[in-house]
């Protein structure tokens, strides 16, 4: 790709980002997590952070039409790909960006307890964190960081990954990518054969298959009929939507109202 072509593609993506919409349930989720109670105490605030491989200007472009989403996060808890502290660190699927976000959360919590007579809280550990991700690389990064992961892929990615969700949720990125590449190669070979045979209908020609790692998923449904796929170790799950996120599963009891309903639903 030439430099002019690359610049044109960047501009095209920026324009699309300006018109992007948040996933259903995101605003309600952030509202709820900002006013929670937990099972461990009558009120225990949850620290929220953004950990993105995108540059800060690009992220700002994405959020330009949705300022309400960023209002839940303080500047000190946001980490972006062009952050000075990320200069010598790796981006996703490496865990660096999540671990840096956690470091900033702990620094922020400690800063609130400067009174020598007040005992500071224990540091938040990776195992106490929950990562919300839409990408395969992000899931791998969260798992590598030792954090629990809730994967909410776009509908198109969900279709592509059907049958290999267990690989994605386990953070086995290379295996998942290998399966996807083999699937693409199979489609290409079949298409080439149809062209050689003078056949253009998708239903004609021999079927070509490759051995790929596909298994029956551990699909569960709650009392509302919302399906979720769990990883074998229970440390990660895939949801089609955040509209019916299971707070109880993660020890969060909503404070006040039983649920939060917002316009993004």
C-alpha cells in the first residue's frame, strides 16, 4: 500500500469512527458499576479504567459523539497506545496496557489515603479485575494479564469465530488465528476450483474441508434466556450483548434500583 493510499484509508476510518455507536447496554453498565455495592461490604466503589491500543486522538474521535461514556473515567485511569508509559511496552495481545491501567488504579486509590492515621486499602490484584473486550487480541491480553474477561464481539466477528470460541476465551490467540486462516484458505481453494470448472454458483462444486479445532461450546442460559459461552476454567465468558450483564456472577449488587435503563438500550 502506498503512502497516499494509507492516508486515504486512515481518513476513511476516522470518518467511520465519528459515526460509530456504542454497543447496546454499555451506558447502563457503566452507570451501574459507578454506583455499586459489593457482597464484601455495604459500599465498595469499583474503579473503572480505559486500556486501549488506539492513540488518544483516535480514541477521542471515536468518542466525539458519546461524551457520556468517557465521563465515567478520570484522565489518570486511561491508558492509550501513544501513552508515554507505553513507549517501551507491547500492545495487545501483550498484557502491558491492562497491567499499566491496573497500576494507575492502585496509585489513584493510594493517593486518596494520605492521612497517616487512615489505613490505605490493599492493592487491587489482576485476579480482582474484569476486562470488557470486543477483540480477539484484547481477550488474549486480558487473559495474559491474569484478569477475568467478558468478551462481547461484534456480530460479524461472532459469526467468524463460531465454533472456536473456546480458543478465544482461553487466550489461545495463535491457535484461533490458525483456524481462521485455514478457514479462509478453504474458501479460497473452493472458489478457485469453481472458477476452473466454470461454476459460479456457491452451491456447486466439490466441498473442500480442512481439519480445524471446533468443539461443542459450554453454552449456558440464565433465567432471562440470555445465552453466554464460558471458558473451560470459568475465567472468561462471551456475551452477545451487555444489556443483561450478570452482576451477581461477579459479586456486584446494584445499589438502589434493581437495574439501570438508559437510551443506549
